[in-house]
C-alpha cells in the first residue's frame, strides 16, 4: 500500500518542518524544560498560527483549510521529530478533530476558530485512574436545565496551559462528552511534574455546572462518540510517535557511525548493526500501522481495530526502539546535555497515555470478539 503524501499534505509537512527547524533546538528546549513556566513556546505557537499550520486541518467554516487525517498525521510526525514544545498533538489531534466532527456550529466557532488563530488552547481530558477511557467514572447529572459534572481526570495533556477541556463523563447509562472552559467554577487543575517536563495536569471537577449547549454530539450514538474521541486521541499520539521514533533512530545512526572503538565505527560491529536493524523494523512497523489507521479515518472507513493495533506497536515496539537507542549510545544517552533523553521520555509518555501494551491488546481482543 502506497502512503506517499499528496501535494498539499507534503507541503504542509515541509512548512511545519521549516518553522520548527528554525525555532527549535536543544538549548532552547532545555530552557523551556527547566524554566519557571510550563514547557510552552508561545512565540513558536504564534509563528505556526501565522503560517496557517494550526488552521490547516480545521473546518473551512472556522477559517481552516479542511485538510484531513493524513495531513494531520504529517504535521504531528514532524512535530514528533523535534518533540516540539507546543501542543500540536494535544490540540489539533486529540481535541479539535472530535469537536470538528461532532460539535455544533457555536461550539466550533467558540473553540476551533481561535485555536487556528493561536489565541486559545483546547485539549481532551479522557484518562482516569484504572478506568477504561470508553467507560469514564466521571459522572454527569442533568439538573434543572444544566449538567453537573463530578470526577477526576489524570495526566491531561497540556492541561496546565489549556483554556478549555473536552471532558468525558457517564450520563445516565451512556458515555457523553462536554466542552468546559478551564476557568469554569469547580474546575481545579494541579500541575504535574513529568520526566519529559510536558505541561500535563490533573483536573478535578467538583459540582461543575455547565449549560446544555456544552454537551458535544447530542444526536450521535454515545458508544460511537466516545469511541471516536478515544480513537482520534490515540492515533494522534501514534502520529507524533512516528516522528519521535524516527528521530531517535536517526540520532543513533549518526552516533554509531562516528563513535569508534578499536579504531572502527561501532556501527560496523555485528551486534550493533543487528540491534539497529531491529529498531529500524520496529520504527517502520509503527509508521505503517499508524499511516494505515490515518488513511482509513481520512477515507471514512472503520478504523477502530487499526488504531488499536497502531497503539500496540507504539507502546511495545516504541519502547524497544528508544531502549536500543539508549543502549547503543552508552553513557551519553542518559546525559541531559545530549538530546536523546527527550525522545526516551516522549516515548514513555506516549506509551502510557490512554493505555499501554496490555490495555491495547485488551482493546484489540474486545474489538475482535464483537465485530
């Protein structure tokens, strides 16, 4: 199957890569990771907005270009190569796509238009402690013309810098989604200090009252709605992960070609070559399964199993890739003055968001048993 990008998607990937290459380097990333503020480069975010990258995959009614999932994957793959200190994955992938598909016109105007302009950040809050993302323990109750939400969302991507959250909750006997401003009374977020210094947060909802128009996808089948929300979030992680693994492999290739032992590049040693070859195969497996899932989503084809398979490879094979990269680098691989650690931490966060290897296999088995 040929997954070569079309002209528009390739041009978008090239543009994104050019902006990130000009503005993201190891020293700048270190400053943001260990600064006093959350890891977020606002100048870079504005540059991406001005160039039209943030709006490219948004609906045309929201001043976007209406490009699909394949173009989104191209943006996120490039962002992953730089582990870019901006929430492209968290906003364009994990939140904007579900609102573009199921949101009302006022909801899209309120959140997607300013997202494309770089003036607002919308993220998804789907993950809970020991809970299946498709069966949230957060509750929503219809009371006097409003919905009241109570619950606790963990590891919310870019939660520290978000202006709004798409929150999953259990309403009556089915899952539902709500879009909630971050400053809504009853919403409390606690910054998390992650190994990768990403600006995640825990979000607690205590008697959070929202109007009826905060509910997303009221006419949709609830199971389809929550499944699509999880799928779009997961495939966005996988697309970002393609770039993370590819760059980790590239760093390793360059290092082993120049690092010498016994006056020979260590890349010429059979054990090193075999380990690198295995990492290459794993990286290609992540890329193939992710691009297949993105293509099916773009074509409107059922993609739930394909997304689950892609996440399995990201979680399982991705860890093999970054561990091989660390091993082949030796001591320098764990030195924070060298960029490889950034890719290792990114791979671990991507592995665990919305379920790792075991959860992915469980989801695949459930889908095979019911379809």
